[in-house]
């Protein structure tokens, strides 16, 4: 592991209140809700029908190489304040010829536990060359994968930028793919092109205008600030 990566992992812990993968310093309780409706989670498509979804955890196209428990459908669920803010980001970007492609939103607590179990399994490393080529699995724990996640609180979203100035919309080059674990995924990475940096800034600034804070270790990761309910997490399935 490089010295820069070590510094980034330490910084990630300090940034946990922004909804990063690490556990929040504040105690978080799992709510007894048994459905998205009981949890107050809404489908982003109900507010922004044209937003594009690429929910990879509902498929085998993710770093675990299999569908993740808890993702019964490829949907983006968020608490209403976060969903409303995200819909405003999409509307503003569409007015400028861009759009959003969402990779993940609310994440059940059971899904987070599945990630941790995967990280402790030394046998399954089929996606290492694609998603964590510079790291061994133990290094992913803490900085990238932890026992609790801001996603489970319903106000964190992973997403990328689309260029919709001509049909169909196409994915914009952000320098890495979603869920690439390494320094090039850091929002202010230096080893990316000027165009890739501009694309990241376009996404970052659009999200910031609606109150989302970026997790600097992942260009795609944003949390509504302040969070609607930072002391509550959920474990209802995405369906």
C-alpha cells in the first residue's frame, strides 16, 4: 500500500460523518421498519422519471461478482428530502444537456454485512484486476468497506454523469469506473486528464448546489448534508 493510500484511509475515518462507508461517530440504530414505505423511503423514479439507473448490486456486475443480498430489484430508494434534492440535481443538469446515472442509493444493513463477509473471504478475488488492482482484500476493510454504511441511512447516493446533448445519453469519462478502489478514484486525483477532472467538477458542483457533500475518496459518493435522520439505519430490502 502506498503512503498516499495510508493517508487516504486515515482521512476516510475522519470523514465518516459525511456518509462515507465508515461507521458514523454517532450511534446508529436499525429501525424496525419492514418495508420501504414504513421506512419513509421513496423511489427516485417517482420524482425524476428520466433519471438513469445502473444498480449493479442487484446483478453480478459488482466487486463481489454476484447479486448482493438485500437488492431484490434494481431501484434507487432514498428518504424523501434526499430524493427531492437529487431530483433537483437531475433537472438542473438536464437543462444544461447533462443527466445522472445512479449506481446505488439506500443500502440495506444486510447488504453491508454481505460486503464485510466478502472482504473476509480470501478465495473470492475474481474482480481484483478490474476494481482493486493495487490493493489486497484486507486493505479494503475500513477505508472502503466497513461494518456500517451511510447508505443505510437513506441519504447517500453513488452516481455518475451523462452527456445528453445528443440522443441517446452517453456515459461521461470520469477517470475510473464506479467502485474502483484506489487513489485514482479520489475526487481530486492528480493522475487523471483535464477533461476527466472537469467532468468530476461538473458533477461535484451540481450536487453541492443542492446540499450534497462529496466523500473525497470516491468521486461518485455523495450524502445530503445535513442528513434527514443520521441516527437511524434501515434493513428493509430494495424491491
